[in-house]
C-alpha cells in the first residue's frame, strides 16, 4: 500500500514500522525555516573554519563568513591560532578587509583603532579622551567562543557548552585519519587555489548530493563514458543487483555525520595504477603504494588506497577522498541560495609530478568545468525549481533501502546514510528552546 503522511505531519516523517521516510519540501524554500536553522543548527554545532596549512606563518590570515558571522582565521606573531570576530569593538566596522594575506596588525579604517594579531588592542587614537570607566584591556577583538582542531582541521562553535570537537566528530574522526594517513609525515596541506561559486539551491541539497551515489548513473553519464573509454571497467557484475561496478556502503558515523565507503574503481593518486593516469604514472604510483604498505601495513594501506569515501560532517562540511581529496564547505545565503568553497588537499611531501596528477584528478571531476560539478549544480538547481510546487507536491520520498533487515548493510546507492543527516537535522530543529 502506498503511504503518504498527512498534511499536518512534521517536516521529517520517519515511520520505521511502515518503512517510510519523507522530507517535506517546504524545508528547502521557507524563509522561516532558514532563519531557525541559523539559531538551532549553525549556532549549536561545530562549524568548519579552515586548515592549519592556510596560515603557516605568523601573521597569516584568512577572512571568511562562518555561521553568518565575519571571522578572521589567523596565526599571531607567536604562532598561536585564533578565530576572531571581524568587528571593531568601537563602532563595529571590519578591521580586516582583505580575503587573505600576512599582517602585523588589524586596522579599522573608520576611526583608526588598531589590534594585534592575537586580537588584543594595540592603539586607540585619542585614548585620553575616554572616561576612567573605559578599560582598554577589554577592548580587544572578540574571539569566537570555541575553537578546536583535529588533525589540522579547525572548527569553531558559538555554543560555549557544546561537547569537545573530538567527541562531536565521533566516527568521522576515523575517516579524517584515513585522509591524513596518506602523508608519510601526517601533514596534509591545502593546495594553492580555491573554487568558489553560488548555487541557486538550498544548502541541504548539497549535503544530500555529496553522499548520494544513486545519482551517478543518470547525472554523471558523461564521466562514466570517459572512464569506460579510458579502459576502466564500470559494469556491475552480472546478477549482482548493483548499479555500479563495486559494492559500496553508506555508513552512520554518529552525531549526524555519515559517509559513503566504496571499493575504488575510478582511480586515485595513491591507488593501484589505473589507466586514466597514463602509463608514465605506473611506476610512481607503485612506489607510493609500497611506501603506504611499509608504513601502515598491508591492511591499512589497502584501506587508504583502495577505497573512496565521501565524508559529510554535520552540518556543512564535505571531505571527498577519492580521485582527489576535496574539502568542500558551503553555507546558506538564503533558503534558495548557497555559497560553495572548495579546495584540493594533498600530502606536503608530494613531488611535482604527483601534485600535478592530484590537481588533474581534482579539476577533471570536481572543477568548475569538470565532469561532476556543473552537472551536480544543474541537478540541484532543477530540484530547487521543482520545490516551488511544494504546496501541491509536498514530499520527498527517502525510503530507499529502508526495507532491509537490521543486519543488512545499507548500500551507497540506498538512502540510509542520507536519513542520518535528516534525523539529526530534525532533532535539532524540533527541539524546544
């Protein structure tokens, strides 16, 4: 029997008895829901800020919006990392107006107040005119309430009482470890250059799309044909019931985090040699693999090199660890628009040739003119357009794979891992207070 929830149901309907899971399309278009998300999700979660490699030297900084606030991500002259609100304590103007750089101080162009790179006040013009009640020591830039890092990935939270970052990451920390283990020294770095673009769609669509392997056959047929023409077998085994050549899984990592975990068939810079990289890369890739085996052991090396993982850290960070390592951060500008920023990540020890292969893989698939990104953006914007009919067609059915027993694993082409995100989202949005 076909089951649809009533018009009075919550925004997320999770009926395990009837094996039905629905998301109301209003959550993608409502200004009220967008506003509540800012308070209930972005103000109460750990939000990605940046990677330590972006601020290698004392005085390095990046300015970026985080949870709706302007933030300076910087390293002070003593080498300590800070997350400072980019708002002068005098009259509120931005004290750092460049996107990135290196500086000895932050200067407010409105009245000339100057701050050290640790946020402390440095100079106040005409300070003698202030009354005795004025306390200059309290006039430094305001730090974000919580700043913590894991394996050089820095996160902030505006909730002073939130659990520590490692506890919050739960099982996602193990998948970050798989990324960092690609470096012999355990040091990864953001590769110079950044992709930034707006999508005319709700930010939650990007979460879904990033970990949804069900869409590959339809949306990315051009890329699959490219792989086939490069000599890669993309046919699923006969009689397997699979949509793709390998049997991958979707996994719940706790606290709203989730991942796909798939045997590799598309090639990656540390994998067994695959034809898309060209014959000249074979010896180099074999050498990299041998180093992984020697350092990590055969089992862990195979885990790092022979599986692809799209990791979603709640609410809005994606780390794609596949043909290249991509760090993708996105935030809502409104209910129907998001801004996406993406970087390539690689081991600091990479040779020039290895780095070139990594960037080739990154740009070929994830680049603004690559096989994946333009198609994905078009799909998300098409969905957003369709949601304008949410009053008449109110529900997204996300029950794929829900009929499986408790001991059966959810495939990467099922929607069990997507339901992980929506259950966390719903619990935070429906919570009182």
